[in-house]
C-alpha cells in the first residue's frame, strides 16, 4: 500500500500496528481515544461498588439460598481514590465518582491540575498515590517505560485493606507480584491482562477477592455511533488538510 497516508483505528491502543513500517513513511495514525471512556468509567464505578458492598459474596449466598447478613460492607464516601493517568478515561471516571463524596488524586507526566481531581502528582511522585489512596486505578498506556511498572515495590506501599483496579493495559502490572500481595487487598478488579485471553491455569482465577472481566469494560450499544462520528469528522478534516483528532504521537507511545 505505497500510497497509504492515513490510518484511523477503532481502538485506543495500537499494538497491532506495524510501527516500524510506518515511521519512515510519515503516515498519520489516529486512534479512538475517548471513544470508550464513558462505558469504561461506568465499569470502574461498578467494580468499586461491588468491592465495597461485597456483592460477590451476596451472589454466592443467593445461589446457595443462604440468608446470612454481612456486616463487612463499607461506604466509599470519604475514601481517597487515585488514578494512574489522567486522560479521558480517568476524567470520565472522576466526574462520576465525585457524586459519591470521595477525594480524587491523579498522576500524570508533570503533575498538572486536571478538572475533577483534588490533587495531582507528577510521574516522579507516583508513590504518593500508592501510599495514600484507598483505591488505586491504573489507566496508563503500555510503553517501554510502563512495562511491569506496577510490581511488588508498589504493592508494598499500598494500605492494608485497600483496593487495586487495572483497566488500562495488562502489561503495566506484574501479575505474579499482584498474586503474591493479593491477600492485603480488600478487592482487586482486572479487565486487562499480560496475556489475553487469561489462561485457565492462572492463579488469578483462584483469588477470592478478585473481579475478572474479559477486556469487556469498553462494550456499549452507543460505541458504533461515537466511532462513526469520529471517523467521519476525521476523514473530512484529512481531506481538507486539517489536523485530525486523536493523532497518535508514535514516539511517545500514545
């Protein structure tokens, strides 16, 4: 495809793109950043509530027809929630979580202030989020710098009884270390994994305090319309020699 000049992805990630073949050809690459942020934000709210309302235990009791009260339920009101990454996904999540009366921290490259976030830290101060937040949510992309960034050194910093959620990219988490430290968490929720599909032999399946979904958080009946609008408007911009939206900076990895 020697005349190829523009690629529009329906996904946010672009691991499937042959970057090495594009770098020297000045091909414009655009992704669907933000296209799935609303359903993923709703998924994040959902799993947080499931963890703190112990819904998994109630489902199990319902299946066994057991009428047993659970006094371990907790509010999320007053909790501190930290996002690794403050892009559209985290932004939509923070917007919705504000209604629950939580404090929201974020971590981005330079610590810049972001709407809906009470406090933001630079990447160099990321440990502050792990040490001080009741819930840590990873939304960061997969790059050479973030590969297995979240390992035992981070899990050791987290509070006893805190929760960890990953909805960004599976490769940013060392799953073996997560399994080792799983006992300290009130709950874990994962929608992404190092290898997908998650193999049947993975010890993650055996954890009592985990919610596993098969990279499904993005699914919504409204995705087609959102994607169509982005594709259509970007194609018009490209034809008119205007800068399209969501242009990927390949060198940065996002």
